[in-house]
């Protein structure tokens, strides 16, 4: 039973509020590969300085990223703020 069980690891993708399209696509490709392997993925945006005043922009970046991952994963915990970091967790879809 132990031999047949698969350990699920938690990988992390860090984004920023000001991420560009190409950079986001590179991180999206890596995240989708992790989801296909069966790993959970934590998406994090760390707010620096005055970015704390623009939480809505960070939330929009995470929501767009999660929407693009919807084919391979489901949202386990939606975006929530922990200190200066906005995080969301995506679990792989069951086959």
C-alpha cells in the first residue's frame, strides 16, 4: 500500500503585481507541468512598499493566472492575504 501511494508535494510560483505577459506565460507553462505531474501549486504575490495600496491589482493577477490553470487544476484555497503576501493554492484535477 505504501509503495503504491503517491506523495503530493507543494510547489510555489511567485508572481508580482507588475508581471509582464511573457514572464507570466513562462511561469504558467512551468505551473501546468507541475499540475500534470500531480503536485499542488501555491501561487504567491509579495507586495512591496506602495504596492500594498493596490491589492486589487494583485488579486486580478492571481485570478487571471488561476483561470488559465483551470484546465489542469482546481482551486483548493482562493486568494487570501497573509501579511504582505497574497496566496492561492491549486490542486491537480483527478483523473
